[in-house]
């Protein structure tokens, strides 16, 4: 999967937890939680969605690596997200 494909899938997963958000305005290097005003439960649902989409185990210790859109893409690319 290319980084662009990963980014698209990450954005779809975000759309599931924040359907009212304008994801086209999401800044790739700023914290997702701050931009979308999502809570910790939404974040957990987002991580679960990524796990289902990419078939990648994401330990809780790695959650901070998923704080930004770029961080999500880089993390999933380096962990063989398919």
C-alpha cells in the first residue's frame, strides 16, 4: 500500500468517528484530537478502526505515534499496514 492509499484509509477511519468534520482541512502535522475535538473514547474507536482496516496490532504504548495524520501514515507504513 502506498502512503497516499494509507492516508486515504486513515481519513476514512477518522470520518467514521467524526462524520461532521471537514477532513480536507486537517493539517497533517497537528494533533488530530485537537483539530477534530475528539475524546479518548473516539480515539480508541479510531485505533480499533485502523486495526481492522490494516490488520496491524497497535499496542497502547504506540498510541502517541498516531497523534497526527502524518504520524498515522508513517506508523502504518512502517508496520506493514495492508
